[in-house]
């Protein structure tokens, strides 16, 4: 349940008895989105800092990075909590303080931030009457003008709409209706969400800095990706933390017509099947504290569930709001199911770097096919896995449990063949998301609607991004126009990010 808290009208000034300082109201006050904490469906208390969505606005602040918060300040004694990039909080004297990435909003700072938002709101109390609650669309940094996008086919959760148009206001879809003019595009789909991108062309995510992120932005938009997870493979702790700091800095860039970074995907080092990872960088036991110290920039962790400490780490990461994926593993089916019991919900590049399926020892492959709680990501370049394997995954799991990923890597150039190690082991792909879409439709007997769901709706849901991943009123206007009717070779012709035309430039 997402609510917005109406603006409180503070007095012109008040005096704090403890500091004798004048508390001045913020010059700018915006609505604050609040979600009820998971697992508290019967709770009456709504804590303002319980959970903040990406791009939430606080008074005088733009939050660009978020993770689950404690349910109340009394539970906020242990990190990690939310670490917004550029969050500005006010002291009782009205002085602004910037909370930089890496800060711990613990007992020392939460009371101050909470006081600026009025503390807590208990429905039915006098406090609740001061803070009216009502549903609102997600806010945007700059309110865009109303726009209309028309297409011969608009792919929606309820099914395709023919000759329809999407009305966008303030970066949010407000209406779907019959077209009032000729369609400008063949097919309109929700923006794609890629959970696994190691690099593209000459840019490696692990070393990206400065203008490198702009290169990645343009390359992703050209393939229809509007939300993504920079992926970091097994590396020494110092190198990994340096890469994560650069990802956090990229997330903190001013909003613009660029793909949103949902957070980092850390693939390793707690793996048992190296694949293309450096075996020397792998660690034999999962250290939950080590993972927790990486900070809230981490959104996905891939690990092998058979390692000592893995199941406890899965539970801890899940509680912290991190999506746990099982991969690079030779685990038994029973261990995979135990990991799903602990909270794992995804399997990384299904069929690659994992044990094989056997009728008496189904392993991770069999558990993933049978367990409805586990979604599977697939590198559908038709090199990593056979077309029939992709078709079997869709047949067994359905579009709501299959995720198309590129697992793209930097090759130093714009190559057309996936890189391999000296022994022939695949080391990522050069796949584009629209290419994956075309492959599963043309070669794997998957409908375009199901392929789009696997490229957008399902990954957005797994990340908990309820504001995108589908074309329907109230969602972000992240849109992709596709052309290629009759050929099966679907290619991106235009992209909008929050209603703003973003590609072609």
C-alpha cells in the first residue's frame, strides 16, 4: 500500500525549548510517499521512514537511492538502512545537512529526519487528521507536459490494445484510449528492465567512471532498456567496494532522459562453479556481514546456496530487501528448495554454470523448473542455451517466472560474437535486449506479449518496482516503440523515459 502524506502547514516559526533556536519551515515541501512495512498488514501505525521508493521527494531533497528502513526509530540500531544520495535534512535550527552515500541513518539521525516529517501517523488519531492520506502517482523531478503516444498495438497487462494511444502527464501514464489519430508506431511496449549488465562495447561497468556512464546510457536506450542493474563479478573486496562507490555515484546523477539504475547486481564471490569468474576470487564460505557491509547500493546478489552460511545469508539479504538469486552452483534440488524457503526468488542465467538435470538428481535446474517461487533469468542469444531450452523454460515457468537478461560484457569494441575464455567457456554475451526479444519470438515459439513481460514486467516485479514494467494508468511512462511486424525481427524505433523522448536523441 502506497500513500502520500499531505503537506503539513507549519507555523511561520517556532522555538525549540532545548536549543532556544528558531525552527523555520522548509522553503520547499513536497509530498512524501510511504509504504506500509512488509509483514505488518494488521498494523495501524504508519512510520514515515518505513520504506521510500526510488525518486521519492523529501522536503528540500531528491532521494535517488533507497533500501528498506526500520519500522520505527527504536529498531534502527543496526545498519544498513536507507542511504539516499543527496538527501538534505534539517536540524532544529533550520540548518541543512546533506546525507552522503554510505551514511548510516541510525538512532543519531533518524529522529531528526522523522521530526521534519512529523514523526508517526496513527490512523484515527488527531495526528491522522492533520495528515490526510490519499493515493498519488510517483513524483518526477521536473513535471513534463502532457503528451500522447499512438501505436497500432499497445501491449498492456490486460492484453494488446489495437489502434490505441497512451496519454502521459507529468511522466506518468494517465489514460489508455482509442487512437484519435493515425498511429506513429507499430507496437508500444513498457520499457525493458535488464537485471544483468556487466558492460557494453568498450565500457566495463566495474571500471566505469565519468562519461562512461553516458556511453552506457545511450547504448541501453538504443535497445529499449529504461531500468537496469550494473553487474559486478567476483573480485577482491577493495576492488568491489570501489566499483560499488562508482555505481552509487552514477545513481546520484541529476535526473534526465537516461535509464534508471535500480541498484547493483553482485554476482559472487560466493560461488562453487566458476564459469568465467576468476577461481582465485571465489570464497569458500558465505559471509553475511561482508555482504551487509557493501551497503544499500546492492539490489541483487547471486550466490551458491550449498556453501556454508548461505541459507542464513539468503534470509538476511531478503529481510534487507535484496533480491537473492541462485547461480554458479552445483547444489542439490533439496538445497535449492531450502534457499527458496529462506527467500531466494531468482536463478541466474538459467542452464549456465550449474549442474545438469538428471532424473534422480534434478539439481538446481530441476528445482527451478518445479518451484513456483523461483523465477529464472535466461540469456537468449541462442548461444548460451538452445532455443528448445528457452522454449521449455517459458513452457514450464510461464512469462511471469522467466526474465530475459543480456549478461552483456565489455569486449573492448562493438563485437558481434560472445567472448570466450581460452578453454571455450562463455564469458558473457554481446546480446541486446531487443535481440533477445526477437530471438524468443522467432526461434522459441514465444508470443510477443510473453516476451515483453519477461523483458519488462517480471524483472520489475522481482525488484519490487511497482511503478514501472507495464503500460497502465499510474505507472511511469517508460515506453518502447517496436517495429518489425511480419518479420519477427523486432527492433527499437523510439524510447521514452518518464514520458520524455529519450531515443533517438
